[in-house]
């Protein structure tokens, strides 16, 4: 670093209230602390200047951002509390402000290794293998981007393909930056963040990593770390202040107008980020008030700012919980470290820009398309999509099969023996008919329930979580779940859904069991601790008497119905009723004919002839049978048959009423005219 640059940098640092307090605290024993802080901040300031190289389309996490985070820390901590902070706490606050985003600036060698994933025959050095595999797993977990990229390249649209590649690298950097920051600290600063005889390098890495994790995890950090004789550091306090200061920095200075005007912004997410930050004109941040002032030129920008303020509100809620715990702790320790934070962002000055006559340039309403959940469910669960109420059983079985196949792939990777099992039970209990499907598949935890199981249309098997898991386990199967709405079909025949589940995480490691009760499609999920001992899921439907499709069936008829629903399972499925049991597996398919699978839509008619065609082409992977319906008249195929017709007279006009059968697309239809 040249002297002029160093002078400018140090001048800004020396204006910091935290720096001044640290310098005041440092005794002769701590002579190395100030030079250490200056070296750390200089290193981070220089390194983060390279962020724009790979993340130019996004909000700058550059050196200026680091100084603003430092300034925001000072605004959040009362002056009298700053004076009470110990030297190691001040050291960690300052260095944390500068180190928390260094993971946004990966080494250029890393980026070049990532880009090899798009080479036709990538040459990977031994020391690059881990880095390459990690990015490849990330890339493979985004099949839609991969497909789009290949399509663009095949069409010779290299420019757009490069844009997608840049976006993927950017997204990977964002998602992994906290872990990378920890690695950089270990690589370049191991055993160098020293206060007296205490090495704080690990603690610094924990704090930097925590700013991208669940806030409440901060309470797991040491609240009273001994750093010297009578000198302690409260790590959760440092972490919570860092998190808030980082998220609060989204003002106009973060995206200078000249940079905004000239930088080649191509990604829609980037545009939202830039506009959101650029619209902020001023802010007021203190322990008593957090307020942003913005004049927005587009409703999307205004909505984005409100959305970001909601994120800050959520962070403030978590932070206040943490601070409350820490305040009690410090009070018990006779430390005067009482912190106060606002409960919410004051949004009064976030408004629509006005013209010269003080009229808003648009009418802002957070109006979007909304779905009527009940009506949409009725539409989807009705004849438009499913039609047959027995589909509830099919959906439950398909979910269980997918869960078992995924777990099988995981267990094979872990080197464990695993036999997938599904049990279908139909029985009466307390005068209620119950359908139950039990499996030993992957199971669910709270995260899966919150993000997929309970969200209409949000299929786990279409998510990045699934593709990440699939890439990690090299799972080679295609799930049958398509829409993420199948579980709702249960409410076609039931008002009460009871689930017991436990998710597998790794070899001999699983989540806590959950018991979930849902009383109707509009019901709040009632979630309790479960009793299930092994991973998997059991789903019980308490069937409505009026809609139970199996009520009039004998036990044998129910078993045959289950067999028809899943004619060719990939592994053994057991079926149990009150007094009957039967097993079905991948070999049972040979016992089923296509004709036996006809449902109520295949109506019998003297003019329709059914022909069953056996199929035995193992050489091309086709075995079974097919049933064809032929419309006939006098033993000859026809396209249309007039069943009857007659003429009627209405108000002096003659009309002909006709009823006919005719060939339609993949069907024979009866119609009246």
C-alpha cells in the first residue's frame, strides 16, 4: 500500500469512535493491538475492492461498505456503552466489520477452476478437485439454468450464455461467502488475531460466519470469553451488532450515481438491488430510531424497499430477543452493557416521488395477483386435474415411493444396508374409517414442513434443496411428484390428516420426530414432538363417510384397488385390512392386465369394442398390455354413430335433436345436439 493511500485510509479509521475507544483502552501491554487492527482493516479494504470484478451487477460490498458498517455499529451502540466495551470486544467489532464480507472476493484461481465446469473435457489438477466438485454440485443442482445454458450455446448465442455463467458464479459467491470468509481468515490470519496471550482468530471467524446464519445461533457463542486478567469479551454482542449494521447499509452511497449509470446491469435481480439502494436519500439510525428516507420512481423499487425494511424488522425482532438475554446476563455480571434497539423501522419517509406540482408520479399500492386458496384447491382437486377421489391414495403412495428411493440412494452412498418398505393400511378405529400409508423413507423435519410440505405448489423435488441433495448422494432416480399439490388431494376424502415423521440426515443421524395434525385445508398445522423412533413418515387420513371411495368395497376389493393404483411398484409394498394381508412388488405387474385397470370413464356400450393387446418387448423395455377401444357399427370401425334423433317444433320452427357417439382425441365421446 502506498503512503498516500495509507494516510487516507488511516485518516478514515482514526475518525471511528470504536477505534478511538480501543486506542484509549490499550495499555503498554497492548501495544500490538492498534497495529494489528490497522493491518487487518487495510487487508480487508484492499481485498474487497476486487468484488466488483465478479459481482459488478449487485450491490457493492466494497471498502466503503466496510467503513459504513463500522459507522453504523457506532450508531447502534450508545456512547456510554462504547466506553464500557473491553479492548477485545472493540477489536472484534472493528475487525469483524472489515472481515465479514471478504468471502465476496474469492481468489482468481478459484474462479478459473469453477469455470472449468463448462469445458468440454475439463483438466482438473489434484489441488483443484475439491473446489471444482463443490461448484459442479452447485451447478448440477440448477438443472433449469443448465438446460437453458446448453440451449443458448447450441444456438450460438454465446453472449447470453456468458451472462448466465456470470450470474451462476455470482450466485455461488453470494451463497458461499460466509464459509469462504472463514477459510480466508484461517489461511491468511491463523494465530495472528492476538490480544495479549489470547488467540481470537477462531472467535473472529465464528462471528464473521454467523452474520449469514440464523441469528439465534449467536447465543451459542461465549458470552464471557476470558481474554486476560479480568478482561472478558461477549461474542454474541459483537455478532448481533455486526448483523444489524450490515443489513442496515443500503443507502445511496453504496451505489454511486455515476457507477449506476455506466455499469452494465443485465440481471433483473441486480436491477432491483441497484434501484432499491439508489432510491434511499437519507437515513437516521440510533438506539431509539431507525428511519429511511426515499423517493421512489417505480412501484417495484418502492415495494423492494418495503420488503427490505420488513427483513430489517425481522432482524430487529431477533436482535431484541438476543439483546434482552445479554442485558440480563451482563446485569448479573455487574457489567454496564445495556443495549437498546428500536422494534421496527420507521417507514414514514419512504414515499413515491412527486412531480413539480407535488403530485405522485404513480399510485403506490402493494397490489398483486392473489389466489383464493379454497377455490383453487377445489379446481385442482376436481375433475380438471384429478377427478377420481381415489387419487389421494395414489399421491400418498407416490410421495412414499419417492422418499424411499431418495433414502436408498443416500444409504448406498453412506455404505449402509437399506430395504425400502411401504405399508398401506385400511381399518376402522373408534367407528371411523382410516387410511394409513407408512414408509421408511427420508422423512421430514421442520424445515421441509415449513418450506415444502405446507406450501401449495412448492414441490421439494423441484427445489434447489433436492438437487443439492441429489448431487451430494449421486441419486439416480426421477421423482414421480410433479406439482407439489398432491397432498391436498387427501382433503377430497378426509377432513383430518395426521402425520408422524422423522427425517434422516446422515449415517445414524436424524431429526427429532414430529407429529402434525391438520384439520382441513384451511387449518393451522398443529405440530408437536413426535414419538417415531426411526426415519420415515406415516400419514393417517380419517375418512369422511360421505366421500369414502372404499366404504362399499370388500376387503379383497380394496386390496385390488390399491394394486390398480400402483400396478408396478419399484419395491415391495404391503397392503393390510382388518383381516387380509397382501404384498406387491416389481414382479407383481405381470399379474395385471390393462383391461383390469379401466376406471369409471370407460363406459360399456354395445357400439364400443375393447381389444387387449399383449406387449412382450423386453429388448426395448416394454412389457405388459394395452387396451384399445374401437367405435363400431355393424362390426365395422366408424368415426361417428348416430344413436337416435327426432324432430320437434318450437314456436313454429322445426328442430332436430340428436345424440351421437364420435371419435375424439384419445377418447370416444357421447354428445347431444
